[in-house]
C-alpha cells in the first residue's frame, strides 16, 4: 500500500474507534446521530490536518524568504543601484520569460527576435516577401501576449541601427543577419530600405529608397505595446532636463516591473539579482500572506456570529424521531431554547459595550408616545410614526427576544409537567393519548422561527456596531426636532401672538400667518424621516470624503432652512403686513411680498444642497436628493397659483399665470453632470420667479 493509502486506512481505523467509544459512553440513541457525529469528527480531523499542513507551508515559505533575502544581501547591499547601473550600460534586452521579443531601452519599442521570427521565407528559390505577404505576416503575428505588430517607419528603423549595437547586426557591418533589404514605412507608402546604401552613400544615414510595390525584402516588425499612450522615450532621453540620470534609468526599471519582464543583462549576476528581487521575493511574500490568512482563518474560533446557520445547530437533532415522540419533543424544545439562550448570552458578552450604547438609545425610544394637546391630529400622527420607525429600526429589545424564547420553553415545560401529572394519576394511557393528539408546531418550524427571532436581534446589534456614529447623530436629530416642533407649537406661537398684540394686529390676521407657517413647517418635518431611512441603508458615497457624512449634511441644511423660515415669521412677517396694510390692493401685494421672501430662503436651500448633490459619487443618489426636496422647492409657486385662483384676480393675465406654472417644469435632472449648468438653471429659475412676481404685482395696480 502507498503512504496515502496507509494514512487513509489509519484515518478510518481511528474514526471507527471514535464511533465505538461514542456508542459505548456517549449514549447515542440512533444510527442517524451516530452517522452525523462520525461525519463531524471526520471534518474535524480534516481541519486539524489542514491546520498542520498550513503551518508546515508557512515554515517552508518563511525559510525560502529568509534564504532569498540572504542571497540578495550577499550580492549587494544596494541591489537596486546595481541594477540601475546595469541598465545605464546596456541598450538592448532579451527576456527570460518572453523569448520572442527584445526591447530598445532608448525608445521602449519591442522588436521581433529574429532567432524565432520568420524574417525570410523558407523557400529554396524565393526567400524574399512581397508587400502583400509582408503585411499579412505582420498583421497576423501574435506572440508572448503581443499582437499589435507593425512594419517600422524609416526613422525608427534608422534609430534602431545607427550605433551598430542591434543584436542581429553583423559586427561592424550595417547589415542585419547579413542581409541588406528590409521593409520600412515612408510617409506615403511601404518602401524598401537598402542598408548597403549606407556604405555606397558615404555612410549616410539616409540611404536610397526603392518603392516596395516593385521590390521584395525581409521583415523585421516592431511593437509599441509597452509604451502606448506614454512619454517613455522623452522621459529616458539623455537630453531630458527634468529628471536626474537615476530617475531616467528608473523609468526603464519600472517598465520592466510593470510588465512583469525578466530582462537578460550582460552581467549574469545582475540577471539573477533582478530575478530574486522582482520575481522570487514578491511571489514568496504573496504566498506568505495567503498562508498566514488561511492559517488565521483555520485557527479562529467562530462560535458567535451574526446570521448564524441554525441548520448546522439543528443537525444534532433527529427531527423525524422528535416529531414522533411527545417526550422527545418537549425535551428537544427545552434543549434548543437553552442553546439559543446560551448563544445570545455569549454574543451579548462579546458585544457588551455596543449593546450598552444601543440600550441607552432603546431606552430613549421606548417611551410610549402620548398625543400632545397643542398638536393637531396629523402632527401627533407624524411624530408618533417617526418614533415608532426609530424604535423598530434601532431599539434592540433583547429582553423582549429572551422573553419570547422563554415563553416557548415554558410551553415545553408545561408539556413535561402535564405528563408528570398524568403519571401520578389514573387513566394514564387515555390521558397520554389525548395529550398526544393535541396540535403542536413541528420541531423544525420552532427551530426556524426561533432562529429568525435571534438572528433579527443579532443583526440589529451588528448594524448598530457598524453604523454607531450615524445612529447616535440620527437619534439626536430626531429628539431635537421633536422638541423644536413642540417649541414651535407653544413658545414661538406665544412670541408671534405677543409681538402682534403689542401693535394691535387683530388675532384673525396673525393666526392666519401662523397657519401658513405651520403648513410650511409640517412639510419640512415630513422630510426628516425619509432622509434618515436612506441613511440607515448606508451613507451616500462621496467623491471627496468629508468629516460629516452626506446624509447628515443634507439634514443640517434642511434644519438651517427650518430656522430661516421660523426667523422670517417671528421677525419679518409683521413688518411686511405693516408696509402694505393701508395701500391699494395691500393685502394682495402683501401676499406676493411674503412668498417672494420665502422663495429667497428656498433658493438658499437649493444653493446649499447644490454642492452636496454634486459631491455624490452616484447619479442615483443625486436624483434621490432632488426628488426628496422637490415639493418643498415648489411650495411657493403652488401657493401663488392657488392664491390667484382663490381670489379670482382678473388683473393678472393668463399669460403670466401660464409662465408661472411653467416654473414647476424644472430641468435640473438634465444638468446633473455639469455643476455650472445646474447652477445657471437655478439662477434662471430664481430670476424668472422674481420677474413674474413683479408682473403680477404690477397687474394688481391696474384699475
């Protein structure tokens, strides 16, 4: 038998012994449990084996890494400097891991390795390519992951051979592979470059060109694969005054590393050094990280998790047997609830600080809402629903969860107590039969439902832990807004009343102001919960991260608008009334002036939201904020249109009214990609609003 077969046989032998011991000493009641435990023990043995293997792998990788570092240190204490020096002294590079290409350091252009590329045809009497054959070969050439090959231009070809260092040039001769005719691209067509013309033309770098349409030649393709859309050639040029010599050399080294190239240096020691630093060491570090991660996961004890899989816990129970026996049923329910309670206790201990913070918020939210006599029915309903929403989403209610679980356990206890009573009396068989006939939920359903209850509680704790800052601020905002609204309905109401009574303004007048104020404040209040709800799904992703999350920024801006509205009614509303009260059509002029002033505050709200909207990374979030604020932006426009309709103001032309109504047809969504256009659209709307208000007021002055 092989070593592996021996190990497997030994494993099975051990599992059989474990199984026998379990049956003898652990009281296994049925074959199902015995089989399940055997499977679990097998998994446990495999995990222990995996852990040992990972530890061995970790030790092996660490030893290899240590060896590599020692070799690098021996080769040079300044390994990178040695490589840069080698790059300085070498122009052409073949690659160990891409043998079909070579690179020119001065340009970054790749050339085909003529030891592998079919630069000439393998035909006895015809070794040259014609133009069509050359084009076809180059256009379809794909090697080492590179497929964008081309025939070189004349200038590129000349640059390649000018210093006679091209690896396939023949010594001091200009020829390549002892051949002189090679295809090149001129500015108008494919031409033939005859290298011999360099000699016949006094070594001129501008040899005679022959039109390729009548000629045949060899092919040496090149590729810009490594340097596309880059300024590599300018960066490495000796004439570059921006970078130092070392920085210019670093561009070449970075090009090698970025493209995972293993260059062959003239000095074999440098080639080996490069391999150790940029190939072997990074791969060993990656392996080390992976093994350490796997080992950590293997060794981590995850007894307490959010969204635990209750089915794994349920595997210990023989469901079919339990549902057939009322005694096994109540015992299983008792044991199940006890396990869940223990699970909850462990989780609470692990998350103690989180739960304490969360319970403080829960206590704040747990108070039963009582209708306030100063508030209308709709206002009380709004605040009540808002509190219920926060309580449902944020309050843990762990005591309630435990109480629900213990209630189920009590029902199982009741069954046990009833059976004990039957045992102590007469007609035992009959009474047991009656008890057995009673309907009860299957054990599997009880397990699933109680697991759902527990999971919901654990998810709330987990959610609070990951969103603690936002939730704390959201509850603070909720509490502050509730108090502010009650102040609005009491103290601020009295302030407005007192101020007006001092100037003998009739109650029916200022009470109408307060109704308008209340209507606008209620609309503002309705905006809070939807924004909080969006925040509880996760904050809006920003283009530029800021200290305050976007959701809270929006709420703070809305709060500023609320304060501006309050200040208007407390400090400016009376003055507008006094300005127009004795004028012709004063009541109408007053109304238009009020809405004009309120609209100015709405414009400020829009401007404050603009920067927030354009800092949103996703288009959907921009649209969400626009839709969220939409009816508040239109409130003054709707008020004017309704006012004109209610008062049958014939002095105002239908044309002006139609133009006013068109203001509601906003085009903001069209400009979400351009903040300047968006801002201009807002300015245009503000200008149009003020212009139409002026026309309406002017119309009122007509007899």
